[in-house]
């Protein structure tokens, strides 16, 4: 717009300065100026179109770059997520393995305690059985000792009875006629 105003002023000055006879040259000059102005406008429009195209191109490039960054960030986030998941899975696997080892150890300890208790019970049963055997042996020993004592007592009694009988028989022999049968009768009668 400024250009048109300048052109208009220039032309007005020319009109006043240039004589009327040069009217034909003035028309040619005005046409030339008009042509130059049109060319200049066309160049300006072309520059503006080129600038607009360049802006649009840069805007598209910026959008493409932003989209590329978003995609790269999304890929990076996915990689980080997978890494965290893999790391957590490894930690969980280690924990599970530790837990399995602990449970296996505890199971083994319980098994050993159970075997120990079973062995203790078996030992106690064996001792109890042996205690019965010892009690039976003790009773047999006591019975044998009692039998020995009884035998000694019976033997002493027989000896005493036999001596009594001899003394008694000796006294009877003196009083009665002797005989084997009399001695046996007297032994059994007492």
C-alpha cells in the first residue's frame, strides 16, 4: 500500500512537472510504473507464498520432530517399563527361590525332629520292654533266692526234725524195742 501511495505521489509530481505535450510519454511511463508495481506485487505475493510455504514446511517439520520425540519417548518408556518388570521378575524369582529353600530346610528340620521323636519313642518302648524283662529277671532272681531260702529252711527243718527224731528215737529205743519200722513210724507221726 505504501508503494502505491509513493507511486501516486511520484506520478502526481511528474504530471505537474512534465508539460502536457509529453502526455503520450507520460502514459507509457505510467504504464511502465504500473507494470513495475504489478511485477513487484507479484514478487511480493510470491515471496509471501514462499514464506508461508516455508513456515508451513517448518511447522510440519516441527510437528514431525515432536511426533518423533513422542514416539521415541514412548519407546524409551516401554523399554524402562520392561526393564523394571524384568528386574522385578528376577527379584520375585529370587524371593521365591529363597522361600522354597527356607521351606525345604524347615521341612527337613521337621522331618529330622519327627525321626528323632520316633527314635526316642522306640527307645522308650525298648527300654520299657527291657524294663519288663529286667523286672521279670528280678522277680525270677527273687523267686530263686526265695527258693534257695526255702530250700535252706526246708533243709534246716529236715535236719532239725531228723536230729529230733534221732534224739526221740534214741530215747524210744531205750524204751522200746528197736526196729526199722518203728523209726519210720515215729518219723511220720510227728
